[in-house]
C-alpha cells in the first residue's frame, strides 16, 4: 500500500497543476473584463510593409550560425541539472520538497525537448548527422518519435495561422465548436492531455485519425516511403526507453514510477501544450483564410510571453518565439539578439506581453473559442456573453482598443 506521505505528495502535485492550468472558473466571475480588455503590446496588420529579407538584413549574420560546442554546453547543463534533481529527490522524504523537485524535473524535461527542437530545425549544429543524433537522444527519453515530430512541427511552421491547414490549435467556426472542443478549451484540461493526444493522432485538436495521424505508426502521413528508416530509428529509441521505464516500475514499484517517471513526464507534457497554446492563441492574434494567408503573415501570428524565471531555464522558447517562427534556424541562445535587431523593422507587427503568462492564459481561455469573419478578417470570439470580443485591426492595420 502507498504511504500517507506518497499520497500527500501526489495530491499536492495535482493541486499545483490544477492551480497552474485549470483556474478558468476561479477568474471568470471576478476578473473577466480585466483580462479580456487588456492589450498585448504591438498588434498585427493585414499587409506587412516589410519582407522576410528585410528582417534578415537587420539581423547579424552570426545569429544564423549554430555553435555546436555552445549547443552541447547547454545540453550538458540540462542533463546535469536533471541528475541533481533526481539525486535530491532520492534523498528527501518531505512532500514539500518532493513536489517542487518533481515540478522542476518536468520543467527540465521540457528544456531538453527545446534542445532537441533546435536540432530538428538544424539550429543545434551545422552537421546534419549531429542534429539527427541529438534529436533522437533528446526526444527518446521523453517518448517523442523524433522524425515524426520533426515532420509535424515543420507542417506547423509552414501553415501557422492558417484557418484550414494549421497543424496545432487550429481555429474553428462557431458551428464547428463541438462539445469535445468545449470541454477541452473551456476548462484547460487540454494542457494536461493535449500532447499525448496529439502524438496519438488527435492532430490540431480538431480531427482524430489514429492511423494516418499518429506519430508512432509507419503508415502515418508523417513518414514518407523513402525515409522509413527514420521511423525505425525514432520508434526504436522510444521503445528502448519505454522498456527501461517499465522495468524500473516493476523493479521498484508503482510509487517509484509515479514519482520519478510519470509525474515529471506529465509536467513536461503540460509545459509543451501550454507554451504552444500561448504562443499562437490570443484575442489579438490573427487567423487567416486561404485567400489572405501568407508565410510571413502566419509567422507573425505569434506572441512572445513572459514566463518569469522560466524564460531562461527553458531556453527562451516562450518569450522569444516570434523571431523563431520567422527564422527557425536561429539557435535559442541567439534569439534575444535577433529579436532586438528585428524589432525596429517589425514595429507594431511584433506582439508581446509583459504580464506573467498565467494571467494571459486565463484571458485567452475566456476570449478565444472560435473565429468569425468581420470585414474580411478572421477575429477570435468568445462564447461567454459577458466577455467583450476583440475587434481586430482597423483599416490601417493598427489594433483597436475595445471601448470601456
């Protein structure tokens, strides 16, 4: 039987996750207007007056050159922190130490994913082989089929902000706002289960195809016939780690497995879903129909958020994401320099929020349920009658501040 201390530890961890990712009901009645009416710095225009080349010319060339040694230094640092957390977790018996350590472990798993994310974009090293090996090594322990994810993530970059073809968190019309979406997006439950669902075929959280949409099956549309070897490599690494985790669980018990493997995994998965959602969904973020969409417009449909101390710990994946979507080959340690250089060119088309991200999360849950077409623009709408909807940019392309 599990000890009282173990039960208290996991109950506290569950409460921590709920408080972080499921507080919509708490805020709806008392703070809805404050968050729905708040504005993100910047905004968007329907027709940018600059090109991608203009932005590239403004950024120093060194930002586009990955430094393999520096990339490995970040990877080794993350691994060392994970080892330190596991050591500390094994030495403590107090739940009030275990809970933050488990949360930190899950956060560091997310940091490891970000390093592999760089490799997937060719931003870890100039060597394609090094990128592939690092991608497999960093994605395997967190049970992500590297090649399948690399392909689906590339599709996300290619169609960001596209109403019909966006790969993740695809917007929908009011008539498509089915019960399942309402349950997921009104409550914030998707943060906890969205990533496993996505890998198993619930792509863009709109359509479910467990065969052709899966990240694990060779018949998936993510694996072209000429790269089947990559499926074998990706799945082989995943199965090896899964077998290791099962062995450890059988050897040391289910409480050990929950504490050292399962709980950190779901915290990492929550981070991934939460950050992705906050990067691309907000009342001010545009959604484009086929006739209006372009690659640059889609890349600009991204928001830089404030994660406080986690900005640095998670390699700036959430607070410097706009420039990453425009130039995904920039290594994470060059994103700040590139953002600073590009901001004068981006002007009002650069979107960021300095509020701590949890406030923005509640605001987005309340204000972004489906989109409607208004004057040729796709505008996020809320299903809640008390929430004032954002009206989109005016005819000049500048944002409008909703009336009080």
